[in-house]
């Protein structure tokens, strides 16, 4: 059994679960399934692939293995070096080439992963992932199959130069000099945004201070970035800055910090941009796409302002699919994965940060004032270990009755979500209520019910 695709590519401990041998075979499979040969993906010569990575110590190792697999199948490989995941997606869209990113996003440095993009910068569909898994299984079962490409049929390794183009595209999404005088602290998580983010903001006139921008291969996401914004919160207050932005390791998500050091999450950032775009006639259908995890306070705020919501499962991939299906222009997750459909094909933390800073600059309002459009209700989230991954929540009458009882007790004052994890043997229990005490009590009641019904 090989690694399987999750909601955002494949991940595992580098050189243990995600071995160079496996990644080489994955590169071969990707060339066959995603390649753009003249006679189809499995025949002819595949077209060039773009490959980037974040700053993990295992990045060059796995990038070399993936590139070798692609070249074995005849695909040229354009090495983009260290670049944010959305930068790889942007270049994939701009050049209409399939692409891959070596990254485990916000995970700790021993982990790594591979994300793929179709030519045009789109994430893979379930159908394409299934085909890719099947081709990988075939290759692993018969690694010495023949005939093999030789001589001039092999792919070449080519240098890439995409950083400047990506930076220029980001800066072009707002007016030149639009951030003049704005004081910003950036937390780059010692990741892929470490060079790009400060350069873009300074080019637009912002006064920029940067923390966690010295990657050494081991410190990506370590006590920093969007998963650990505490130091950023302190630095914003200490430096008297207007705002702080915290990226994750591959910079596809962002959280913000206001001048008082308060954290502003993805729901609030979406709310700010949704109202601004609605008022400017740039929100198709006055509709936003969010996941089931979006806060009840966000839902109430959007309803109060006449903005409709479309709800998806957890994962920016599902948000993207629904945006494309409905023609919606804005969507995202509470985690800070936010997609601007008219500007990008995937979530982009730096792009999101620029849009929020632009709203601040044009309106003359502080981030705290803008974020006040919604009140976050207390949200308690717990993972309950269960006997097997994918346990059926709806299959237990006892658990179903417990959920209904808690929902009836909360009424319109709260919200409940109980769902199995797709990657771990746990059931995730989320409760929102008007008070922390209410939320904690309801969450504990549901966790106990899950343990009784499905516990290991």
C-alpha cells in the first residue's frame, strides 16, 4: 500500500514514509498522467513540468527524486527553486504547464510532501488523483519494466526564473504606492515567503519589519508563522505597527494581527474582503464559499449584510471546486486559506495580505475596525481517538441522539459539527456557543458520546 493523496497532495516523514524511491516513481506517474504529449498523457513525449519547493532540509532531496522521475519519462523539468506554493501555481497558470511543489505546508520540518497542479494552475480532481495513484501502483509493482527511454528521449533539467514574474503579478493587484506609510510586521515562518513577501510590500511603499525570515532547513514553522503567531503579536505592539501578517511554511495561508496585538483569523479576513468587494461590485452573486468550519459569527455577519454563503467540506480544494462550479469569486477557510478567483487559481497568503492591506489603505480604517464587522463566537474543537479511520458517525444511534440533544439545547445560540477525520483515526468535535462555558460543556458531552459509541 503506497501513500495516498489527501486533500492537499501526499505527505509523510521525509526519507521514512516519503522516500526518494517513492517520489521518483511518483514523478514517473505524474509525467504519464499529467504530461501533455502530442498523443496523450501516456504516449509521446510529455511537456515541461515546473517544480518548486519550500525551505525544508529534505526539499532538494525530494525535488531531485521527483525531477529524476519526470525526466525518466521524457519530461523536461524547470527548477523554480524556493518559491511559495501559490507562486508555483501562478506560473503553472501563466505558462500553461503542469507543476509540482515539494512542501508539507504548515507541518514541522521532518515532514514533507508533493502537491501537483494541472497545466493552468488548477489542483487535481479526484478522478485525476485516482489515475495517478493507479499508475504509481503499477510502477511500484514493476519498477524495471521495459522498454525505457534512453539518449535524446530523456528529459532535461532546466533553470527557472519565475520569482520576479510572480512578485510583479502580486504587486499589480493593487495600485502602485498604495501602501505608502503603512507599517507592517511580517512573520515568514522561516519558509518560502522569506524573500518574496518583504520585497513585494516594500515595492508598494509599506514600511516593513520582518521576523522568522532566516531559514536553515530545520526551523520552518518552528514556533513561528500562522500556527504560532505569538511573537508576531508581541512585535506588532512593541514596534507600534499598524498590522502584522503571519504566513505558513509554503505561504498559501495567512493570519493577521491588529495594532493592539489581537489575532484576526481567516473568517474575519474573508468578511473584510467580501464587504469591500460587494461594495465595489466585485463579488459575483454577492456570494462567498466557505467550509463547514467557518464560525457562526461569520455566518451571522454575512447574513446581516445580505451576503449569501455556499458551504463545502473542510479543505481549500473543495472551496476551489465549488467556486469554479458556481462561478463565485471569493472563498476560503478559517485557517487563512483564501482564494480570490479573479486573481489566482489557488489560496495565496501574500495575495490575501495585500488585498486586506489595500482595503485598510483605501478606507483609512484600522484592521481592528474592519474586523469588527463580525464577532467570533467561542469555538471549541477536540479530536477524539476512535477504533478506525473514517468511522461512521451516522451509524451510531446513541451518537446521533446525543448530537440532536446538544443541538436542541443550544438552539440558535450555537452550532455543532461532528465528523470523522479523513487522515487519522479520530472524530473531530466542534461546538460554538455564545459563551465559552456553554461551548465547553456541550463539547465534553459530545466527546463522551463519541468515546462510548466509537472509541478504541
